[in-house]
């Protein structure tokens, strides 16, 4: 069964540095998402992306964050000037359609640790 | 706005016992509800979903959930727990943003422990 893949599985970065989290969505999917899960807290929606532009973003997704689809397969989340509170598990998801009966398929996540 | 409440952050059952994980939702529109499971160091895997139609939905690994509109609930059950069911379970509702786009709103999760 096709999967969403995320790399790296764990990223350790010094505070203030930039990080890029990478995702390869399922090949025929058109809608892409990033979610975040701070340790012990809920999974939170960050951003959705379609047709090479952001469809929706939460209040968490401020100017520190950006997303990009640099080629036909990768979907990246960039976090500039990282802060301690950015430490979390980041999940990428994709869906074939933006429809209520089309589930979002999640990757295994990237654990981001900011030191 | 939609929201999800999962009662009980930790649930412990014996192997072979009934599993019941509770989920209540709040939604101003007909809800689309999902249960995801997260095994240690893994991502979120879809267990089952309710969109329309039959209110009792069956998912993978023997789990099922029943949508009860009158109770605004979508509890997850399994008749007989297995050791491999130990994981964190998340209930989610499809939320509608101002633009009409959709995103998942998750509950806080319930960690299921299965005792031998």
C-alpha cells in the first residue's frame, strides 16, 4: 500500500537555526498537510497545500514557517530561526481529494528537537 | 467550530477484555469522524471513519465505532483486546475552515494499555 514518507525521522538542531522537514506524499494525491504534536499535547493542524499554494493555515503557522513543493514529489516544511518551543513531532499527510470522505494519510513523522 | 473530547487519557484493560475508548464531538454541521491509531515511534494510521450512511462502522484490527448523533458520540470498541492493540488512539473530526477547506481537529488522545 502506498505510504507517505518523511525524512529525517529525528532532527536535532540548535536554537536559532533553520530546519527543513521533508515529505514525499502518496503519488496520486493532490492535497498536502502538515500537523504538529508537541509532547503530551494534541495533534494540531498547521497548513494545507494544493496546486502549489497554501490553502489554509492555522494561527500556529506564522512567518517563521513556510512550505514548498520544490519538485513533483517532495513537500517540505521550513522553520526559520527555530525556538525551543518548536520541539515537537511533525506529521505530513496527503489526500487524493479535499473531500470529507477522503481520509488523510499520515507519515511516521519527524521528531524535531531544538537545543 | 468543531471540537473533540476524549474521556480518559489512559485506559488499561486485560487481554481478552472489551476495549471502549470514548469520544464526544462538537460540530455545527454534519460531522465526519475518524479514529486514528499511533503505535510507538510511528505515524498516525487510519482505523476507521464515519461519513454518511450506516452509523456502525467497522475498521481494521477488529475495531468498530458507532456514531450516535443524539449523544454526539463516536466511541471506539473492540470485543477482545490483544497485546498488540497497545497504542495511542486519536479521535478526529473534519473541521471546516473559513475558506471552506478542511482540516482534521484531533482529540487529546487515549493511551491504551493491555495487561497480560
